[in-house]
C-alpha cells in the first residue's frame, strides 16, 4: 500500500507538472514558482540547523536557482547529534575537530562546507527514481553515497541515514528529509577491497604486490616530516581583481577497475594461483609490444617476488589503477543524468563521443575510456576498431571501421573508499598487444584535466561555476587559482607565472574548460603523458584572441630549461584567423566543404578546430557553423612538431612569453593532440574532422 501510494502520488505530480509548468525565462536566474529547495527548508522548523549550514556556506543561494537539485536534509536532532560527536571525538587530530563550542554554531567553515556539499546533488532523485535503494548517487562534494532498503521499507543512505519524509517535490528539485547526517567512509582503498564481498582474488593480488602503502595516501605530505602539505598564494585574483578560490591542500586518490570473482571464474580463474598463471600468460612476453621495458632493458619477472614492479602479477594489478579519483559519471566528460545539454555545459556536437586517455600505475602506459554512441550503458576500456580516427567519407566518421576488440565494459557502480572509487568490470583487463598497436594508434587528444591528476583528485575537473563562486572569498569568479608548486608535473621558471583554471562554462574549449594563466614574463613547463614509441605529429589547440599574447614553445626530455628545444618560431595568438598568415575560411561556404583550404592551412602549420564539439552550448549547437571547425568565433590547432617519442622517456612542454609589457596576456593549455604520422599521411583514408 505504501509503495502504491507513492507511485500514484508520483504520477499525479508528474501530470500536474507537465500540465501546469512552463520553461522559465533563461535570462532569469531565479525560479518564479512557489517553493524552491531553499524556501522549503527555510519553512520547516525541524530543519533550522541545516538551513543555518546552508546560509553560512552560501549554498542557500544555489538552492534558490533554476535547475534540478536533490537535498538530503538532516533534521535538527541529526545535526545536533553529529556536532556533539565531532566535538567529543577524542581521536580527532585537532581538539574538538577545531570546533569552538559544542553546538552547530561551533562548527568550522570547512566542516559546514563538507556537510552542505555532501548532502546536495544535481538532478532530482525521488524514491522511485532511486529504485527503492541499491543506487549510487554522486554529491556536490565530489563523493558518492549508496542507498539501500531496511527491513521496515525505508530507504537508507550509507547504511545510516534514513529518509523519514520522502519526495517533497519543489520547483527546482526534491527535498528528502533524513534522520542522520550522512556518514562518509573513512576506510582507505586497500581496506575497502579486503572487505569487499566477491572480489577476494583481486584483493589478494593487490595485497601480494605490496601496493598497500602506495594506495593508502590521502593528501600530499612532506617527505621528511610526513605532515600534510599546505599551499599559500599571495596573488589569487582574476584579471579584474576578483579574489578567486585556491586550494590550500592537495588530495590524492585513485580509480580502480576490478574483476569480481565471478568474472575471474568465467575466464578460468578460481584462485590466486590461477590469476598468477593468467598474468604470466599475458605479460611474460610483453617486451614485444611494451616499449618501456624493452627500451630500459628491464627483464619481466615470472618469479614469486610479487612486489617487483615488473613481476607479471604486479603488472596485472598496476594496469587496473589510475592515479586519479573518479566516480562513475566522471570517467569521461558526459551529460549528467537528468540534465539538459545547456544545463550541463555539454558541448559535444555532430555525434562527437565522450572519450579520454589516462595514465595508469604501470609505468609508461595509458588506457582509453570511451562511450561509443553516447550510450551510458556501454562505457568501455580499450575498445578497438580499425582506422578509428580515419574516414572514407567527407565530414563523417566513415564506414571503414571493423570492431576488433569490444573493450572491457565498466559497470556503472561506485564502490567508495576515502581515497578511491572502485568500478567493477565485466571482463579481464590487460595491457596486451592491441593496446599500443590498435587502441592507441589513433589521434590521441589529451585534455589538461586528464594530464594532471590533481584536477581529478580535488573535485576541480567537474566544478560548476556556481560552486566555484561559493568557494571563493569574494563569492565571485569562475576560475580557480593555484600555487605554483601545487601540481607535481608543472614547473614554473618565473615567480610571475600565474596558474588558473576556467571551470566548465560557455568556452570555445574541449570539454568546456581550460587550464590557463598569465603573468609578466610567464615561463613554465608541463609534463606530457607517455606514448607508445613511434613518430607523432604534435598539435596544440588554441583560440585566436587579442589578449592571447605571443609565446615560444619548447620540448625537452626533462624540466631542465637547458634540455629544451624550440618548436619553430613564436606563436602570436593575437593574429586573427582570417589573416593571410593563417587563412581560415568558412568551410561550409565552399563547394568542397573546405578540403582545399584544409590543405592550405596545413602548409602554413595550422588546422581548423574539431567538428566534434562546439564553443557555446544551446540553440543551434548542432548546426553546420556551430562547431569548432566552422564557428564564427574560431579556434585553431597549431602543428608544433613531427618527431619520435619514446615510451621510456619523459617529455616536458614549455610555454615562454616573448612579450614583456603586459602582465595580463595569457597562455592556455586546453588540450594537446599526438597523432601517429601514418594516420596523418594515410594513403587510403583521411583523418576525420572530429
């Protein structure tokens, strides 16, 4: 009866919403209907403590805005109990967890912010939508929680917080009232794996490799004292003087893809000894395609020292781990469930498909994660089809592809640890011959946020403009500022090199964001991802703009400036795309759709932007000129070099300003492309526009 009444109420509500509501004016930030999430909470006398937390953090303003949110609001008793438990926690690193008194009013700013963000999600999650339990929901904190159903039929979050007042639907989402503050897991990755039912073989393999200490870190720490590192920044302003958010600590984390015992058994693996034999079969001859070990003269071990990085079992485990923490909806840049493209800043166009490349803990190796056809139920690792970025048709992806490897399917489930997400996979994952010679033998496009794992581990890659503004001292600014030493793989050679990040918005950028900065005499280098050994064409994406400055690029096998080799002459980003030195044209106005002018651009060292995404989501996003190949607000790719890259070597890409008079001229790394030269120069097919 309870479930039936819920269903009837839900259907009636849906009918009323469809019948009575209309799309609000896009220029009006605030909803004009009766109750928002914020006003509902403000009116409820049992939620006053949580309302105080929202107001103190500024998230009450978020919950007034148009959109779709779910607030899991703990009642007053829950917040009071939680504050008391924090105050009286004798194991806390600081007395009373830094609280000034034993009440909600004694909570620190950071505690309030954590509580607010962990109880808020994008999208409307009703009891029916949650399926009565058994779902995983990502929060604005960048951490997920799971739901289940108890013996009384209540939906319970993280086995602790019970939803006691359900499905309070308001104009911009849903309020679920809960009887406890949602507890966050405090267990680290190795402990979670050991306790995880149905993953005994994988957990045993991890234990035997000795990776436990590596995977038990949570923050960057001082190597001598072991104390957590803190970062300070004297200038964290935008170009207009707005104070920006900057992180003062740096979290560390991991993403693990794990085969269950059931998946192992389906592949003839029923014990750890079976897995060791399987790893031996897969990796003992890997030097034939794994360039790193061959070039460094490393002998792959089949012995019983499983702590050896190049022992076959250790290699197997390492290739399952990305040193960056990502929930199930963060593995590729994709449209969030329940969100429109415009709300989510989704900017793929013309059938462009979500895909990214990540470095793993197996030295020098990458994995590709791909959502073919934009189908969220088909997220795959290392899917391989022939001629993937080559085409036999003008303007399309082509029909010249044969599927060789379907890839390892990722189960859409978040198994959460304090410092990791574990994602089940449906087949065995290995770095075999087909990865470097098939999967990765295509145009490789690396977004800055996948090159630098700090973006992934600290919730910055998917930070919204609204959240970014709330984190800043000024309450404004859609950029994040960074201390120069915050990134492991960024080196600044001048104190004036500013590091900034444009959070996802209406930018002419891949995945709608960009790593950038400015400064008088800026000079910095960024470590590039590893590549299978071969000859590549290296390209940089950029937007011609008056404040873009002029910069010299270098490439070196270390971050030592003396090892850097200049890549051609300086690039003047201020030159308009239609200038004769570049020669960009509106391809869609040409009879051959730009084939001839594409060649002319290449002779001058340039390419049009990709056809696969647009610079401004919204009306007309999928039309001929609303993409980065033909958009009137143009973007370009600059061809920087053709050279051999070795998997066993490091490569550092350096930006150096050659203009000294304007401290606000910018550098930018949105993404780089590395393309095997036999893909660029293929005799039968053309590189696609995507």
